[in-house]
């Protein structure tokens, strides 16, 4: 397991502490039945979320309530914005849901071809 970072309040600074996403095509999130419920592609506008979810996989192994709470801290100021504007940040909304008791999800990192 990867050692956890100590997140600060600014997402951009936290992002610099996370492992590189070079070589990652996307991340799939799977429910308990193994069905893909969401994907995060390695493309502009989603790379921050991709980095956070890859880090959560490496640090926690899966997306459970503990990982979700830590991920919310890593997203820094964006977490407050997501709480105030549901739907604006779907990858943070997912963390909020799991932290609030939704079923844990498996995180599958899909390498680039």
C-alpha cells in the first residue's frame, strides 16, 4: 500500500503530492457485482479526479468510507463547492455518497495501450 499524504486545503497543492497518472488510460469503478458504474478518462478536465482515484486505489485498495473521506480532503476547496452545487463535480459527489454510507466500490486502473 502507498503511504497516505497529509492533504492541505488547496487541491492544486495536494495534486502535486500524488503519483503520476502517466500510462493510465482510465479508471473504472465497479459495484459489488463487478459491474462498471462509472469511468474516469485520462483527458483534460478529468485528470485531477483520475489522479485522486488512482491514489485512493494505491493507498486504500478500494473506495470505502475511509477512502472517500480522505479523497474529500484531497479535493480541498472543490469539496465545499461540490457540497454547495450537487452535480457540478460528479467524481466528488461519488465520494460524498460513499462517505455517507453508500456501498463501497472497487477501483480498477486501466493502463494505456
